[in-house]
């Protein structure tokens, strides 16, 4: 009995420590944002002369939504192919793709910049979306394949006997069963793209195209007063609000998507 109580106490202490670890920087940022100037700093960010918050939010939504939709399509098609279709070299190709997860964006900055510049896509939304899709699709492919692996092969066999082709099986049978997992892929892709800093820094020079992670630099100066620092923190807090809203509204689907594929039918 005592050991069970000690185990529960240790569990809650560990959970509280993790909560504190995650909440501390958020609480600190909020406190810094109102330390000088109070809550009016948030109004100053929304009406700032050089930092157009709503324009930056719109740019981020274009990049995040565009990337998420393409990633959902590519990862679901790829997951279906690697999970349910049989072709020579399938396992080797899948292993090679997963090995590419070890390649970070920072390690291939030069070829990415050169390729996008050669294609004439620098300073365009598409120029950021293309590499974002390339780097995020692999993780989402693994999630979708794991989900499709959990679906019984008898569904595919029955559909083939009824004369369904591969695309019809994908669209009419597998997709209706993949809602939570697709939502997970979409939300994770949205958040990853929203929080991306290096690619917009590398590929965008026009302030009218800056997403929030890039546009927040417009609130920074060489010599900043305490008021300016508080305003910067207010901008950082406002930058996180859209992703927080997206997560709160999709939390139910995220939880279902994370557990999908845990048990093979």
C-alpha cells in the first residue's frame, strides 16, 4: 500500500515538474510583456508602424495551410503505397526515405537556396512552401503508413474483387477511415510550418511576405529601451496565439490520431 502511494506521489511530482518546466518560459514572457507599459504593449504591437501583425499572420496562414494541404496529400498517398501496395524495392526505398529524417534544414541551406533561386521562386510563397513540404513530408509519411498498417488487408482485397482501382480504394475506403490521423498530420504540419524561422529568413526579403517568425524582427532595434523589450515580448506572445487556437480546436482529433495504429486490427 505504501509503495503504491509513493509511486503515485512520485508520478504527480514528476508531472508537476514537467508542467512547471513548460509553463515557466511562457509565464516569464507574459510577465516581461507587461513589465513596462502594461497591457497597452499588446495594442502597440497590433497598431505598430513597421510591424504589420495582421499581414504577418495572413502570410503565415498562407504558408502553413498551403504546406499542410500538400503534405496531407503526399503523405497519405505515400503511406498507402508503402503500406498496402506491393512493388520491388518497397522496403529499401522506405528505409532510404526515413534515413533522410536525419538531414536537417541547416545542413542543406546552400543547395536549398541555390535551387529555389535558380527556379526563380525566391521571395515567393511557393519558394518557402516547396522546401517545407520536402522536409516535413517524411515524418508525416511515417505516421500515415503506421495508420494504414493497422487497417486490415481484407478491406483492400474485397475492394479489388469488386473492381475498384488503387485510387478509388484510396479515396473511397481508406480516406474515410483516416480522419483523425489526417487531422494529426495536418495540425503538426501547420505548427511546424508556422514556427519555421530559417527558411523564411533565407528565402524571403520582401517585408510584405514575412510570416510572423520573420516579421517579429521588425520590432527589434540596435538600442532597445525597456519599453521596446516589453513590446517585443508582447509580439512574441501574440505570435503564438493562432497555433494555440488551432491546437485547442483540434485536440480531440490529435489524441485520436496519436493512438491510431497502436493496435493492428
